[in-house]
C-alpha cells in the first residue's frame, strides 16, 4: 500500500519547495496478501500481519447509480489521486437496485444520465471517460472496482440504500427491514449477487451489508435475524470477504452487542462499523467547552461501540468527516477530538468523502461536497491542512506482525496531525511528521523521557520553548494530563510553582504557556494545547527497527521542518478561534 507520508511529500514538499532529487523514499508498507481476516480486534492479511483500512468513501448510490465524478476526471486519475493522498482503500457505495432491478441495471451510463436530464455530466463523461459511456451501469461499477484494484487499492462494497438517491433519512422507507424499499429477501438476493460478482477480485476485501439502519421499524431482534442471514449469504457466496455489520440509529449504536453476540457458522470475518459525525454525536461542539464535550462524546462512544475493541472485534469507523473549508468551528473542534481518539485507539476508518461534487444531490446539480477531500472539479485536494491532519492515521501504530519494536510513546498533536520532535538536545522542541519522531516514554512518574536516553521534556518559562534536559527530578519535568479531555500536558515552573501547559508557537516550535480553556468556557479553543500520548510499535524514520537517538539530522529534515512552519503559520485558519 502507499507509503504513509507520500501525501505530504507530494502535495507540500514537491509542489511548494524545490526538493533536491536525491530525496530518499519513505519505507514502503508491504502489500498485504489477500484474503483478509480478523484476529481479535485487528484485521490481518493472510500472513497474519495487520492491515489498517484507511479508506475514502466514494459514492455510487445516488440517482444515476454510477460512481460520482466520471464527468469530471478520467477514472484512472481519480484512483491515482486516492493513492497519492495516502489512502489504501475505497468504500464504494451501491444501491440495491443496481443488481435487483433489471430495468435500472440494464441502463447504459449514457441513458441513466440522460433520463435524469444530466446533460452536462453526460458531456463530461464523453470527454473524460468515453469508454464507460455506453456500458451498462453494472459494467461501469465493475470498471470502477477493477481500476481501483489495478491501483493497488482495496475495495469495501457498501450497500448504502435500495432505491438510488441521497441517503439517509428516517422516513425514506429505505431504513430498516420491512420498509417499503427494504425487502429482506430482495436484499439477500442483491448481496449474494454482489458477493458472487467479485469472487475473483482479491482487492475486494469486504462488504458493508447495509448502511445506517434506521427509522421507525428498527428492532434489535430483527437486527440479529437479518444481519446473521445476510452474513451467512455473503459468506456462502464469497468466503474471502470481511463482513461488516452496521448498528442501529444511523449506525451510531451497537450497544445491544453488550448483551448478545452474533451467532454464525464461521469465524474470523466479522467487523462492526460505526459512524461518527460532529453534527450528530450529541455533544455541543458549537457552544460547549471542547475539553468537556470531547470527554462526554467519547464516554458515549465507549458505551455505544468502542467497547467492541476490548471484546476482541475490529471496529471500522466507516464514516466520519468534516466541512473541509476550515471555517466551521464546531467541526474543527470535533475533528481534533476525533483524530486524538483515532490515534489512540488505532481503529480502521473510512473518511466521508472522496467526492468533491455530485452529478446531482437532493435535486441540486453539481452539488459541492464540502466534506470531500477532492475539490469541486476533482482536480486537487480540497485542503492540504486536512490531509496533514489525517496522514499519521493512514498507517497502523500497533498490531500483529508490524515490527519487532517494543512499545514506545508518541506525543501526538491532533490539531496539526504532527508529533513532538527532537532535533538535538540543545535545540528547542518542534512538531514534525510522526514517522520521523523519536521514541518517547511517558513514565509512571509522569516524566516524558526520550526513550533509551537520560533526556526528558522540561518547561523553562511562560512563553518559552520547551527543552530537553538531563536533570529530570524538578517539578518542571513532571507532566500531568489535565482537563476533562486529559489532553493538556501541564507542569509547574520551579521558581514559583506556576502551572503551564505544553503549546505550539506560530513558528512550529513547542513552548509552554499558561493553560487555556481547561473547562467551562465555550468560547475558546484549547486545541493548540492538545497533545495525546499514544502507544506505537511502528518503525520510525525509515530506519527499520532502529529507533535509537540519532543526530545530527539530514537535509531532508530541514525541508520537512520548513514545511511544518508553513503549516503552522496557517493555524489561525484551521483552528478557527486560535
Ligand atoms: C426499478 O427502478 C426504476 C428506476 O429507479 C423504478 O422506477 C422502478 O420502480 C423499479 N422497479 C422495481 C420493481 O422496484
Ligand atoms: C421486534 O420484532 C419482533 C419480531 O417481529 C417482535 O416480536 C417484537 O415485538 C418487535 N419489537 C419491537 C420493540 O417492536
Ligand atoms: C521479527 O523477528 C523475527 C525473528 O527474527 C523475524 O522473522 C520477523 O520477520 C520480524 N518481524 C518484523 C515485522 O520485522
Ligand atoms: C517506559 O519505561 C518503563 C521503565 O523503564 C518501562 O517499564 C515501560 O515499558 C516503558 N513504556 C513505554 C511505552 O516505553
Ligand atoms: C512565575 O514566574 C514566571 C517567570 O519565571 C512568570 O512568568 C510568572 O508570571 C510567575 N507566576 C506567578 C503566579 O507569579
């Protein structure tokens, strides 16, 4: 799969800075050997090595019943962009009628667009994907899957809805078994056809059986009855697939699994999926104090779904996303909290969404998807800041077969997606790419020690750079995780006992400032002071399993730090209220 930091290198360094041609390539992640299966909470390949799904959702379930964007860019260019942005997988959505309704399935893409009056899209497909125009919708779907596969991307097929259209409303009669457009037998038939169709496509690694179960008819006992039937049908048709089960209430609730497990004739293939958006998670991201809200929503998620990890099931965050304009303050708060949780729990995920725009959505032509990683015209990334934030999450921190390193800590900064870095003991600490970090150890005495050395993190003064020191017994070397979110790293200055928190400066260096927005105040943004101590066994610095303290560092490092500074300068835009 793609090297973890390719997006940064490509999008930022190569385009913004003139890198010398001798730049060493990042260590590539080994290609997984299919099929995938599960091993307790991990998804693993056939050699038992962890595979982390880092997917983008690509919609193909709206009225035209074709993958979005085919009028904007050639199919291959879209696949390549998915790879270059660091994703290793696509969750491709489909409407059940694509397979079960012959009058829809037999339409050509040309006819499907024409019947909806989408003449501009039709003209766009003629230019960008002429080969697809006169294929049937089923063949177009197959062409998309095979193009993704030829770009080494894994594919999860997601049955989003029955009748093509924007999903999901409580009253759209597509929400639960027995709804007008949700006949369980038709669904089983469609799932079987889909699973069979991709029997010989190893890159099709899993199927989400049904998206966001919901509505007035939802019922736990029917959930077990039909999800188990669906899982058996798919497994019978294609035993290589991971089978991904959605919860109730728009896939926000899997809490019924506290009380009863699924019963199936096979093991090692079941994954649960959860959706988590800032606008629907019950927290007040607009007006609440982000520390308090982050704690509250995480407690809710623990009960509703995250407990499954501890019970030995993989959890796939198959939809999360934000308005990528950076101007939605509630979404910005939510995103930092989400990223901190995603780093700590290291779960599999799929971003909503890949598409920068739709042929038509909810009646609006060429609808701009503000949650899309691609721009409206599908030509470039909508926000390189956003890509930097998720880059560290695109490869696994932990899991079977990844490395032989003993566990260490990273000091992760969710607002930027970067990690606490050391250049040399005498230089101020900075943020940098997590893959270039050093191994830290947050000890039981609350010291932040550079692993294998006598150096520890120390506060000097308010507004001053945080430093490495070697006499680690004073109060300014002891760091407590404070606030409800536990993401402020606070310490006491030695001269007068003033409390300060680790923070970042506009030049990308790490400083200590007075702690801010610890609780209550809902008008302030604490995220520059949010640091998450995470556990990792990932190889660092492209140096194999050698994670010793090494310096001086090479030229590349300076380029990367220059990039970081550039990113840091744009923080006020990203952070909203910083
Ligand atoms: C098949 O799909 C077409 C187009 O979406 C729709 O008009 C028709 O009602 C569907 N037929 C059945 C039997 O569901
Ligand atoms: C759920 O469905 C079962 C089986 O049809 C039914 O017996 C039960 O009453 C339903 N429960 C609720 C809460 O509707
Ligand atoms: C871990 O060490 C074993 C034994 O030396 C070796 O076979 C294996 O390939 C190593 N695993 C990784 C991921 O480096
Ligand atoms: C931190 O150091 C302690 C003491 O040496 C050790 O027991 C622990 O495993 C280390 N933890 C990490 C995450 O490095
Ligand atoms: C403590 O001392 C630092 C200087 O070392 C100063 O900036 C800070 O304001 C002092 N705090 C109090 C409460 O006096």
